[in-house]
C-alpha cells in the first residue's frame, strides 16, 4: 500500500490531489478504483492526473460561494465565478508581482 507511506490525505503526483478527492471525481464518472490504483494513477500517469486536477478545479468553480459584506451588517451570497475576473485585473504582459497589476 504505497499511498499509506505518504499518508491517506497526502497530496500526491504532479497534480497534487489527495486520494479522496480523486476517488470522488472518479466516482462521478462511474469509475471505481482502490486507493492503491488511485495512487498509481496520480503518481505514474501524469496526463490522467492533470485531467483529474482540471476536473476538480471545474467542480470547485461550479460549487464554491462565499458571503460578501454589503454594508449595514448585511451579507450576500456570491458565487466564485461572479464578479471581476482575473483577466480584468492582471495585465497580460506578465504575472502578478512584476508591475503587471492594472490600477482600477
């Protein structure tokens, strides 16, 4: 049981996914795998691991919401996909931190 050497909740492979997250995603696709098989997939099959990581990011984008303060003690629920997008705030010439943040 190779995965136990790193811990059941360790992030493994190029995608740095935990086994339980990969299991959740695989079950969504109707695929049943043992923890050892999932570990092997995440560590030894980079393309499959990256595809699972992309699926997880899509899942997060579709499901995450947060409470935004709107004033006077009031909050509203905001979906993570709402509001300004990264492309609206970051100059395409370079990554953040290299004088690429646009002023509002």
